[in-house]
């Protein structure tokens, strides 16, 4: 980490035009790390933009700075122009350009210097400078470490601290996951000294549901199937359920965790059909203890992630998806 941070700081020694990017369907850590870095680099007097591949869920609308966000899918020409005129591109919270959809293709064409900061396993290796820390629970925590190791801890203010707190909270399941350690809490403690309103952030993220979210939860729970001998819970939500319940981006987030609340269940999976494309499923995997979601996702569903949380995709109808899942589980 030290060598890469020194290289980045050398680049940041003179005023730069910088674009910060993150992954498709950006979550709290993607948005939190991006805007923490955004506010930090603005304070260092750089020109800074954040581009996401597609829209973030509504429960992140309050994030400081998010009004200045550009969304690649909404305006690819403008975003390409921003990239073309940038000196540096940061890619945060992903380690494979495939995870950034069309924005990833654009980054692949980028002629300047790319810097990856990420905490997922097995980086593909597309960037000029890479900071990869799979043992750190969030990219937002890595941004904190980056600022601290750059000797600029005095730059951290309420906005930066709020963004870092957001990413650390969401990527640790509100500080419950196994990767959480004393360092995590030390950092949180220091963030709170900057006036972070932890209760407000929690309520903004978790207690601001639309009724559509609870309706979809009820659909998923109605579909819940247990594969007892594999300690597995399986759910699905189809396209017509999404349409019927006025699905909004982010509504399906977290539903998969309900499977894990069951005693004796170690692995929980949800198949969610694409809102616009039938027979195309996004899958979320979650586990307790040592069941490797990332290995399972990459072996069978062209995905990846972490030990206890991963994602993947499947193309085909629901029945074939479930059949293929059960077969995969038997093979694994
Ligand atoms: P979620 O289920 O919340 O979409 O994703 C859980 C974790 O798995 C996240 O850390 C995310 O980065 C990772 N992940 C989700 N979908 C994919 C995918 O299609 N490919 C890879 N490599 N990782 C994914
Ligand atoms: Mn993350």
C-alpha cells in the first residue's frame, strides 16, 4: 500500500483533472468511497468529477456532493468527454472493468493514468496503480487509510467523515461482519469526532423504505424454499412481481439476508429477474461462517465478491435457473 500511495501522491502534487468511478448498481460503499475521495481531492484543489455507470438507489440521495454526480447511462457523450479531458481516473470498489458495464469499456479506452482502490479478491489488473486489500471490509475504510497514510488526516471534515462512515456501515452490515476489528472501530471513533450523525445516516439508509420494498420482501418470503441437507435458503423475484409492486432501484437490496436469519441455514440465495429483460437474473449470495460465496459465484454464475457476500448472473428462465442452482450446489 505504501509504495502505491507514494506514487499517487506524487501525481497529486500538481493540480489535476480527476474522474472518480465506481461499479454498476452502486451501493453505500461505492458511493461513500467515491464521494469521500471527491471531497478530499476538492480540498486539495483538483478538478474532480464522479461518474457512476447507472443510477444509485434513492436511499443514497442525501449523500453530500451527490448532486454533482454524472451517470454514464444517462449521458454517455458527456461522460466520455469528462474522461477524455481527465489526467487521472480512480476506479473504486471494483477490480474488474466488467463490473462497470459501459463505463468500464470507456475506462478501458482511457489514455491517462488509472488508479484502482478496492477490497475484493483477485483483481484482474487493469490499472496503472493498484491498491488491493481484500482483508479490509470496505473501500471507504481504504480511503480513510489512504488519507491518513498521505499525512493529510487534518483534511478530514464532516462531509468526508460522513461518506466514509456510510461505506463502512453498509459494507459491514452495520458492523456485524467477521472482518470488523478494532481498527474498524478506531476509525469509526475518529469519524464521530468530526460530527458524523450516525443515527441519521442509519435512518437514511435503512429506515427510508417505500412500501414497494416491503411488498417485494413479502413476494420473496412467499417464494422461500429451504434445501435443508445443504443448509440453504433460496428465494426469487420475477419481472412481473417487480412491475406489479412498482419496483424501484434498491428495493431488492438486503432481502437475501432474511434467509440467513434462520437457525441452521448457512447459505442464502436470491434470484432477481431484470426489470427490463425477462430471463436475465441477477443473483445475490450470502453465507454464515466459512461457506465461500465468492467461489460458488465465480464457479457457476460468472460472478464473484467476498467469502460471505457475492453476486452473479444467470440467463435463462426461472425453472432452469433453480435447477442449475441445485445442480451446482450438489457439485460444489
Ligand atoms: P450484491 O449481492 O449486494 O449485489 O453483491 C454482493 C457482493 O458481491 C458485492 O461485494 C459485490 O461487489 C459482489 N458482486 C455482486 N455481483 C457481482 C458480479 O456479477 N461479479 C463480481 N465479480 N462480483 C459481484
Ligand atoms: Mn465495497
